C-alpha cells in the first residue's frame, strides 16, 4: 500500500512538472491599433462630435476581454496603439509596428489610407477595417489580407430600405449633403431604394451654408415642399443640417437616415442578448457610451482572440483561413453568431435601427429571403460583388 501511494505521488508529480514545462512559455499575441481621423472642418450645427478616442476604447476593452480568457489558456494579448495626425503618420506607425513583430492590425483610417497600407503589407499581415464604410472596399477594391468589422454604407441603407418596405413607407423625399461621405451614403440608399421597391419622389442636394440654428423654421419647410411623401431620408453624415430636419418638414412626416431614426453598428440603447453587460464594462473603462467605431474595433480584436483560442496559434497563415471558415463564429451581443463573408471579408451582422433614446427595430427582417444567410440581404451579396478574395 505505501508503495502504491509513492507511485501515485511520483506519477502526479511528473504530471505537474510536465504541465509546468508545457506552459512555461505563454503564447504572446502582439496586435496593433492605428487611428487617423482627418479634420473635417467646421460643422454648421450644434451636433455633438464623436469622441476623439472612438474606436481606441473599444480595442482596449476587447484586449482586456481577450486576456481574461487568455489567462486560463496561457495566452497574452498585447496591443500597441498609435493615434496619428496624418496619413504619413499612419504609414510610419505601421512600418514601426511591423519592425517590432506585429502582424495583426486594426485600423480606423480613411479608405484611401487603407489601400495605401495594403500595398505595404506582406502576406504575413492580417488587417481589420474598423472605420471605413465605403462600398468600394467590399465591391471592387478588395484586399485578401483585409477584413471589415464596420458595416458598409450598403449594409446600413439596406437595413433602412427593408424597414421602410416593411412599413409600406414607399414614397421617399431624399436630402443629401455635399461631402464625400454624404454622397456615398446617398448613393447607397438609391441602390437600396431600387432593391426594396421604394420610390424616391424628390432627390434634392443640400447646397445651403446658412446657420440653421437661426433659420431652420424658415428654410426647411420651403426646401421640403412637395405634393406628397411618406418619409424624409437624410444623408448628412457629419451633421451639418440633418439635425434640424425633424419637425421642420413641409408635411408632417418622420425623418430617417443619418438623423432621426438611424441604422448603426452599435448604440447605447442596444441591451438584449447580454449587450447590457458589454455596455456597462465599456462605460466603466471609457466613462462614456460605446458607439459604432468602438464596437467595430472591439469586434476585430475579439475576432482575433476567438481565432487564436480555437486554433492555438497567432500565425496569420493559421488565423486567416480559420476566420473565413464555417468553424469561426464571433459572439457579438447581437442575437446571433457573426461570421465573415468569404468573397469580400465583411463581417455579417444585424443592424440596429435606433433613435437617440431608443431601439426601434433590428435588420434583417423576416420576409427578405436568402439561400444562405438572411444577413446576406444586407450589403453587396456575392453575385453583386466583383470581389473573390478566397477564389
């Protein structure tokens, strides 16, 4: 009997030594977050600007989340960050992080800067777009090493188009602003209108530079004068005039689009499917509410963490095929598991439709069918996209 106890002690001792040796070196996962938001110039309204750290705080929270799990798996996630003041600064930060051994990146930068980065990235670099919504990045200019966690303009406007179709608000008065982002948003909505059977009865560009804080009650009723329409759709991404459209239209009609009821990636009013827990943790970290850029950066870092946990590797050659496989699913607090589209790298995700103080609904909606996934009714589907980054 004493001999058996000695054998057991030696056996379990050997297991402890083997386990210690096996886990002596944790898996280190270096990541980089780089941000540059160009100065947009003066805004002609009292719109509340986005916080300067939008995106960065989401990446920080996700890194902490990854390390919470990583502590049990001997994984250590480390994130280098850079908030640049120019495209040159972005490229310099990228080169410096590459030299330091970083190969997994999250960016909140303009689309043109993303394309410049992709030309510098080698095959051992994997990049996530958490800021640029341009449809061209998902339709024509796709990069095999680039995945998108921020929804495209087409995804946002398709969510709105489905909702309007479902409500039978088919006659639309569209107002679009002068900036490049406004034009992108309006172009995406026109496509969505055709797709979901909406009739744009008026399509008017906003060309005024008046201070609407003083003249909205005079200017906007005249501007929105028309025989009839069900709803006003506004394309004013930075908020030059759109905040003043509600309650100033010629006809008493609801306002949707970039103001009024808005399709977004994330908003503080999203609370179901465990989202309240995420919202609370973010508020504790950042002392403010989580927004769409924060969520996109959080989703990108968590996608990396999920892939590393499932594969046991931090190598791009292992992570990339897994992220595009049927085995990858991101728990994103949106009511279903999120996956990446194989043809253009876009993260499939439901789109909340919100107003400043409440959640209205969530797209996609029942009745809009798809042979693979109803979430592929939002944005450019495979037959509509020229991209085939996975063959």
